[in-house]
C-alpha cells in the first residue's frame, strides 16, 4: 500500500522524492494502511479544491504525525483540517493543460 499511495501522490503533482519521504516517515512512525489511505484521500481533496500539491501533502503529513505522536486514548481528530481550501496562506495550484 505505501508504494501505491506514493504513486497517487506523484500523479497528483507531488514531486516523487517528496512523496517518498512523506510516506517513508509515516510508515516509520507507525502509520497504518488506513491512515495512509486517509492521507491520500485528504491530499486528493485538497488538490481538487485548488491547493498546491506539495502544500497539501505537507499539511496533511503534519496532521498525521500529530496523530501518530498522540498518547493512546487521546484523539486529535478534532484538530483535523477538513479542507485546506479555506486556509489562510494556502496557495492555489495552477490548472494543468490538457
């Protein structure tokens, strides 16, 4: 699954080395398959709303890192960004030419 998520991220416009680094760190930090799938889905949603792919990955990876570091029994789900499109400072991705 990690390789598939890396491929999806690269396909969405994240540089392959950035995608590999993010997924490697997530797996090393104990990310589950479900968490990797959620990361991929969140980045996809952000990119579709116009957030630049590297910025979307960076923000979502930071959130996943916080989840992985949270003490057991403590949920950080309330702090999860629902969409980055309304985030101040979020940059819009340039439309791709067909």
